[in-house]
C-alpha cells in the first residue's frame, strides 16, 4: 500500500491542476461569452475599489515572496467584505453571490495547509478581473 502513495500523490495533483484550470477557464468563458459577470453590477465603485486595492496588494506580496504578508492582507479582504455585506448584497444579490464565491476561493487557496502559489495567484487574479482591475 505504501509503495502506491507517491503514485497516488502525483495523480492527485495532476487531477487537481486540471480541474482547477479547466474550471476557471470555463468560468472565464461563461463570464466573457455569456455576459454572466460583474459588468452591469450596481455595487458601488468605491466599495469595489477598496476590495480591488486589498486584492492587488495581496497579489503583489505573494509575487514578491511575502506569503505571510499576503495572507495577512487576505484577512483584511475578508473583514472588509464581511463588514460591507449588509450594504452590498441588497444592492445586487447576483453580483454579491458571484464575488462571494470568488472571495471564498481566494481565502481557501491562501489558507490551505499545503501552499500552492500558482493556485493562490490564479484565484487572486480571477478576483481582480471580476473586480475590474485597473
């Protein structure tokens, strides 16, 4: 049994990477092709700007190799999102739910016990795209 552990581990990561990549690519296709995204959201630009700045800062820290700083900034993102929840969700429930799912993906990636920098960067970049990175 133990001699199969490395083989299982390799297959696990291959499947995980393929699923993540295909899933995110499909989500991007849906967003771009079908227009199921945040282009027509009624969420306040100022609130999205704060979230975008925190997300961008987290990605910059992660890219620079500052995992601890990036993870700390993600806590700021979570706190800001939670604090703004009562105001934002009633304005555009569809957009709020979409962003909430993306933020959950970012939080899961950043807080995973086994760090995967590529998955973290992908999640942060997808969130920045949805927030209208500028």
